C-alpha cells in the first residue's frame, strides 16, 4: 500500500509548519505519545492555538455545548 501523503494533505487542517503533514500514521504516533490528538480533531479556532491536549479537546466541546 502506497502512502497517501499528497491525498491526505488536501484535507489536513494543521497550520503548524511540520514535516508530518499528510503522514497521518506519524502524526498520530507523535501526538499519542504526548497524550495529545492531531490537528484534525480540532476546529479552526482551537487548532490555531497549537494546544493538542485532551483537555483542549474537551474544553472545545464544552464551548460548543
Ligand atoms: S497535527 Fe502535529 S504532527 Fe500532525 S502535521 Fe500538525 S503539527 Fe505535525
């Protein structure tokens, strides 16, 4: 199976300059090891804070109600 990096980059919402963009397996591994989630779990407002923590994810959903 070929890497779908270029295809994945089309829907990647991450605004952080990062070499893992589109390499979802590496992206998830990186953030999971830090108890975090990748950018695509966050809305635009939360994503731009670069806070990928579980807490930021929960707070985002609390704001949404
Ligand atoms: S979510 Fe994290 S690992 Fe993934 S592309 Fe953005 S900064 Fe890189």
